[in-house]
């Protein structure tokens, strides 16, 4: 798998050679992240903070709010690491500060230890100072204290001349149960695929920025197929994880899907197939995942129109159900006018909707039997979805917000608001 990388210097996305010479200024990192996030988690590195000459905190917070990010560069204390986890970083990457004393204060599954090596010697402080210690030695010292290790071969960084494959197998063994990510010099699909077979992820920057590799090529690199036509099975899901149907992909369709951020597939009868081009039931592509065997893809999409199935159903197995279906129908209703409809009254009258939310929440709080709790919870959820529909907000946006909140390490005391605060 790949981990696309964004290195920040003075607010801009840059690429360095050997950790020293800036050879590329890619500009605003946000559009880059919008593209990279299709591949999953992004590595974001604050080079200014790593070198002790400023920071890119504001920009990095925007990136962490946009998509899951492993954040690194200049994080030199447990307090700083915890602050980033509270600000929504999926993981923090620690270099100099990766001591047992600091790591014991952090959740190991949210920590990646950066081991930057120049000719086998671990270097720190923005790759400017040698420590005289080896990578494997450091891994063994920190065993069990981090969920992953990021090994960067500094002498190869940004040079697009390949990485140090001869070391990867030993590094993976030393990493034990922790994940291993390799960076430095990776420039081909063959290298990404080889690292994947060895159990390591590939952190890729320069090759993507210079178009040596397209994002689609990098994503597809580990994929294989046992079909004569080489196609990859592609499971299509909505943001709630509900399977909409099954299609097929090849590199051409995957590349078009990534570049347009739409649901594009390979039809075995028609060739390139852009979902919704004729029916209007198009798709916004949100994310691409590879399965564990590397022979299937999952497209997470936002489905428009009547649904994915050519028979007009939401899925190829029939209609949808539960909260996602209710949310979708309420959103549709918000764009219609149905006189006499109770839902329409709620959508048109914010005071009525507020009163019902307060009333039903109180009834849920007072409910005692299981049946009563279920009934009142259903009422609260219905009125909540009406409130979302009034603003055109999708239910999965709420799920995303809850996922972000679950990343926080520091917890509030849970005290009640006073009556004046509750009216704000």
C-alpha cells in the first residue's frame, strides 16, 4: 500500500533532495490532499518545525480536518503529541522525542516512530545530526511502544533512484508486530508491489509530484488478478459501508476514476463505463481500498439519483434501509413541497422542529422499559434527521464527526450546561 506524503515549508508543499535541497514547490497543500486522500491516510511533515525554524501548524490542522493524517515534524514532547491527537491527527510521527519515557504516555496504536538513516546511521534534528546508532538497534529499544515505524533512507530521499530493498526484510522482522513504512527513493510500481509483498507500506512523495507515478498506478501497484483479462473485482459501497453492487476495474478505468473523482469502471461488454453518464445516477468517488489478498478493490462513493442498480434500486440487492434510507428520503423531501405533510411542516418551521427535538429528547431520557426507550430513540433520531435535512447535511457527515471525536485523547468532564448556555 502507499502512503502519499506532503512535506510543508512556509505553508507550501515542497520536495527536498537528500533532506537539504528544495527542488520542487508544489504550492497550496489542500488541493493536493484532496487528491491524495482517495488512497487513504496521508503523511504530513512540518519541515520548518523539524529544522527548528518555524512551524506550519495552521496548515497542518486544516489537512488533519480534511482527511486522516499521520502528522510529524518537530513534535518533541508527549504534550505536543497529545495535542495533535486531540486536533484530529490519526497518528503522530515522533523522531527525536521517541524515547521510552515519552512513548509510555501515548497510545501505541496512534504512534509512528520515525527512524531516519543516512548510510545506516540514524540521524535527527531534520536529518542534520548523526547519532551513531543503527535502525534495528532503535527498533528493539522501542519494541511494544509504537504501532509503527517509518524508516527513511535519507541518502535516497527525493532522488527517484530506488530504495534500499536489501534492508527491508530485516527491518520488517525487527519491527515485529508493528507496521513498517519505507520512504526514500521509491519511484516505480514494481518497488511499491515488492515492499507490499514484504509486508511494508511505501511512503511516496517525489514520484507523485513529478508524475513519475500517477496516483492510480501507485494505488494499483500491489494488485493482482487470476482472470485472463486481468480485471480487478470492485465492490462499490456508500459512505455507510452498504454494498451497492459489484463491478470491474482495470488501470485505465481506475486512472479515470482517480482523475475525475467519479465512479468509473470497466464494463466487460462496453469497455470504459462512467456510472451515471446516461442515467444521471452518477457517483462521487470518496475513497479507494485494497482488500487483504490484493485481488479486489473497494470504492466508497456518494451515490446520486435513484441508486446504483440498473433496475432503479439503491443496491443490486434491493432497496436500502434504516437511518441511511430515512436520511436520504428526508434530504429529497427538503427539495420538494408536499402540502399537508408533517415532515414538510417540520422542514418549513424551525420553531416546531426545535420544540419536538426538546420534547422527544426529554421523553427518551425518562423512558424506562426497553420498548419505550426504542420508540423514543426512534422519535429523536427522526427529528434529528429532519434537522440535518433542513441544512442539506448528509448523515455520513455526522458519522465522520463522531469518528473525529473518537480520536481525542483528552476528555471533558461531562458537566451540565447551565440554562443560559443551553439556549445558545
